[in-house]
C-alpha cells in the first residue's frame, strides 16, 4: 500500500473510532522529515483525552484492517501523561514539536526552551560518542558498520544533535538537511553529506571507510561535548 495512503487511512479510522476523544494525531520519524527510504516504518502518535486499556485493542483492530506493509508503528498517550517528568525522560516531547507533523487536531504541549534543546543535543552527542567507543573496542568490522550500524547508530542521532544545537543557538529548528547545512561547520557538513548519501543509497563510495568516518565523528563529538554553549543562548 502506498505509505501516504496508509497514513491517511489510519488517521481517518482513528478519528472515526474515537471521535472527540482524539486531541491530536502526529506523524513523526522519517516520513515527517522527508527522509523515508523504501523500507522505512511509519511512526505516528495518537493523543487521546485519556488512554484506557481497551483503546489499545481498538487501535490494534484498526491496524488489522490495513495492509501489513509498510509497517506502521502507533504510540498512544495523552497530553497530561506526556508531560509527566518520568514519561518525559523516556519520550522527550521535543520530537513532537520539531520532527512532528500534525495530521489532526492541535499540539497542546509547550515548545521546548533553548536550554532543553541544548541538553538534548549534548545527550545525543554522548550517545554517539559512546557508540563509537563501543564499536572500536569490540573490533566491529568495516563491513558490518557499513551495512547498517554506522548510519543508524552513529550518523542518524548525530543529525538530531546538530539540529537541536541549532535550535538552541539560533532559535531555528532545521528540519531539512539543506537548511541544517547553513548552520554547521565544514566538518559537520561532511558528516551531513555522508548521512544523506547513505539515506539515498549512494553509499558504495564509503565501503571500507567506516572506521575513518568513526574517527572523524568522534573528534567532532569531543569538541561539541566539552564546549560551553550556554553563553550563546
């Protein structure tokens, strides 16, 4: 099934099923950013007034009425629940306001403060940094890194780190890669270009260079992690 037709069909069925209880339906992930690939999953959030256990069964039945492919991953919550501190630690509301595309209703969540963007940027930089350390320490081969791990575990979260840093410093969230480049250094742009090539399946020229890329991104992460960005807020 065409992914955008499936998104529309799911949205309509959810609205029909829950009626006025639906506060917002949000498309997130690669389809919201325009970075989807042939095998990308569809990520969607359904915000209800309150989530009852039976509501989950209702959403499950809706999915069963739709073709299996492309895979659609729904998450169900409420605005009140999504702002609980412990909930925020697991599912940061930043993604709703930035990578999220509203398909129905309105997003009743405060837009993140610059400090929140910076904190999440630093957290992602640590995540990438530790990923590089793990791959080097465990002698991960160039080939296994090249197949998937380099793009998914390293390059992809690094793009979010750069976006969040830009939102903190410039007050602009660059959803598209071409916009992100305008706010990055030459070394960071090189990583964006590599990420985009992997995204568009034009990665063959990087075969055998995975550890070289890890080294470059490691240097960037160390630089970004320890620089004091608070003075720029």
